[in-house]
C-alpha cells in the first residue's frame, strides 16, 4: 500500500503526459477528447486550463512560451489550441498514423511528430502545412526492416529511431539511429547495432539528463546507455520479480537517474533507489502509463488510466 504520510494530489487526466522543460507546467488528457493543463507548484488539483479537442487523444505537448497546446489522436490527427483564447486554431490529419511523442520545436514555430510508420514530420501551425522530413517505413513492407520505436530526447535534442530487421539488417538483428533537427532537416545515422531485439515501446525507454535506459525483456535487466546508446552497465530486476514473465515488467528511470518505478501485471508497483537497488516505497495504483520526477528527483509524477498522482518523497 502507498504510504500516505505526505499529501498526494490526484489530477484529472492521465495516460501519457508532458512536463514543460522548466518543470512548471504539466499537460495530460483523458482518452476521449479532453486535455488539461496544471500548475505543478499549486497545492490544489484544479487545472489552469482544459479544453475538448480531437477524439481519442494519444499525445500532448505545450509550446516553449506556454501559449499553445498540441494534441494528437490515435488516428494521427493533430490539433493546436491557444491557451490564451481557448480557441482551437487548426486540425491536420498528418499522415493518418498513430504516433509517439510530439513536441514543439525550440523556436515554437513547428510541432515535431514521429508516427508508427517511421515518419518524421513538422507541422507549421501558422500555415497548417506538413513537411515530411524522413520516411515512412511501414512495418513488413516488402520484407524491409521496419521501425520498432521512435523517441525524442529533450536533453540531447536528438530523435532516436530503432530499426528492427527482417532476416537481419546490417548483418545483425537491428540498429539504433539518431538525428538532430537542423534547419528543418534530419539525417539519421546508425549509432549502435543489436544482436537481439532492439528496444521498443515495451522496453520502457527512458531519456534522462545524462544517460538513456531501456529494459532488456529477455534477461530481465535495466540497461544503462550513453546518449549514443552504447551500453554502460546492467542492473538486474529486484528479487520481487523473480519467476515472473520479464516481458510483462515495465520500468521508468527518473531524469536525474536517482530512482526507477517498476510495474508488473503480477507484482507490486515499486519505487527503487538506483544506487542501492532498495525499495523506497510501494504504491497501489492500477493501469500505470509512465513515470517522471521533478524538483531534483524529489517529486514523483505517476500517470494512470484513472488519473495522475503527484507527491513528494
């Protein structure tokens, strides 16, 4: 059971979430058509802003100047909403594919979109025009390698693409590729080869300030990597999960790498100290969708299907 010594706020909305780079604003959503904006320093659970938008929201983000929200649904349609007026400024069907993380570019002029078909796109929210920078690479198309996962690292400003091979790719099972967004263009390069399966959505990939992490679903280990995704070290799952199907265990590492939240369908939801491997606390939340921490890894944020929980250690 979760320790209730500290006050824990439960917010409307959950699922995936987006925290502004200054850690002051949180944006989340329900799985229907509502998005919510919260002040992370507030003591109450009332949103600063809420709006209805595209149905079946799947990803959200906020612009660097905190004046716009972008929301994308599970059909790939994108909407941009003004926080100042509450007006929905546009909708764009993009390439009609569900996506991974969306994020405004640093200048706030575009929304970067990475979809399940391996497409890298920019949406110009002023003109409502889409520019395809790379892809698509559709799964199973003519036996070609396909995109297992794409992600964006706000700390290194890199886009990562994990390519799973069909009958081998570059004489291995798959590769990690990366590119920065420069001048509205991308150029992906291979940074690591994998002999086994490449990390994907199920591997709970965490982009932290200094390192990246993923779960090796075959061995049951948390793998620490550099920003080049070269392996640094491995940490075995806690003994709580011995005997369980490792592929059903998820793990998210906090930005400063002090803690990791581990979840399993058959075991406890626990927060572990990365330095010692000891359990800091456990929770009784269900349907967990992710995890992050703010305030120098002192405040946890746990989104679920039933709401988002925020509390201090």
